[in-house]
C-alpha cells in the first residue's frame, strides 16, 4: 500500500489498520526469532508507522500493539578489541587509518563525529616547551553538543604524519580542512575513480567509509572469518575500549563520561570541571590508551638518539623492546 492508501484506511477503518500493523509486526518478529534482526529493529520499524499516523492526526490503540513486540536488550552483547588485535589493525592499516585508529582508542570519539572534525579543532598540548603531552580535540564544534576531549601523544604523532603526507602531495591544509578526508591517489593526485582533482575537491571521511574500511581490514588480517550481521566488536568497540581502559586506569568515571560527550544527568547542571582538571585526569591514564606500535618505538628511539637525552643502556633497552614487538607480530602472522 502507498502511504496515502494506508492513511485513508486507518482514518476510515482503524481496526483494519491495527490488524495490518500487527501482521507486519509478526513478520518482523519471525525474522527476529531467526536471528536476522535485533529486537530494537522490530520496535524501530513499528515506530515509523506510528509516526506516520500521528503526524496525520490518526491515533490507534498502540498499547495493544506494543504488547506483542519483543523486549529490547538495553546493551549490546559485544566486546572491546584486545591490545593484540589493535596492534594488528594499526600495523596493517595505511597512514590514514593508522592515525584514525589511534584517535579512536585514545579519545573515545564517535565514528559519526569524524566527518565534522576540522583541522582547526585539533591542537597539541605541550609541556616543557616542546614535549607533546596530549592532543586536544573540539568535537561537534559549532553545535549545541560541542565538547572537548583529548588524544594520546602517540595519536598526535600519527595524525601529524598523515596531515604532512597530504601537504606533501599538494593539498593546502587550512583550519577548515577535514582532519580525515577521502582516499586519493598520491601519484596522480586523483581520488575515487580518478575523475576529480584531489587538490581541488576535498571530501570529509564519512561514517559509512569508516565502517566499510574496517570491515574489509578485519577480514583481511583474519580477525573476522565469516560474514554475519553482528560481529564480536565493531568500530563502536574502540569507544568502549576507551571507556574501559580509562576507568581501569583510575580516571574519575564522571570525567570519562564528559570526555566521551555523554550526558551526566543532573550533574550536567552542577558539575563544571575545568579543561585543565580534565587534562590532568586524562594524563594519569594516557599510558593505558597507548598502543605502542612498532613504529612508535622506532620514533622514540630516533628522538632519543637525536636529542641525546638518554644514556646508551636506555637506548639498548628500548631497541630490545622494538625487536620483541617485531617478533610477536611475526608470530601472530604465522598463527593466522
């Protein structure tokens, strides 16, 4: 039926419309019982029909209809990725997704917020004049939901490297440039199907592109072995990783919620930590959010050699850690 036909039926014969809605709901419930869709999907589909009717001033007995709908679980039965899995993801990722992954796990930012993130929303917080303590991200800048969070020095290093890569290939990076953009051919200077100049047309990376990339990557490296509707963890698992590690590390739970952009109920009106308060609490747990990839170790070794700020024994120790990590990565690859 077209929406117009259904609205006419509901207005002239409400009981018949209710029966059709119940039949529709039972067809969804059958798919839910087979595991094809979640209980929440059944509710959402029925809500669409209810909204259509109510916006046209047609009111049915929704209490009766809602009684047949399955109970919705309040949380997903997924898990957070392990450190070893994040190691594999980062090592297999390209320069853009390496930075993206480290930003996800060290800030807890939503995948949907990436598209709005501008270069001007990102600044580094330095201590002692030169050392990067953390990165500062202003999320949803210009919106009522605007909030501030932080990323680890490791994520700053990867993000700076990605932005430098874009500059080196002719893109003019300004404060209004997207932090993460679409894929482009660094040799031909083209993006997508090669029809448009990537220097002139800059398209922010979308939520869909993020999900598609990780879906392919996780299958490629063997973390996922079969195609199904719901997996052990998704991109949203990085956000859950941040919350779990931050609270285990000893950060105040209310500060964790604040850095994730969550509402803290009545505390929204009364709890007013300064940005420095949040930063001090974040710096206490930044090691728990640091993946310390092979490339990070190498970068640290190079910095140490350049500055001469560590003795030779410390350099050897750090180099040994790099070798150990490389061996572990190779062992994991053999097991796969």
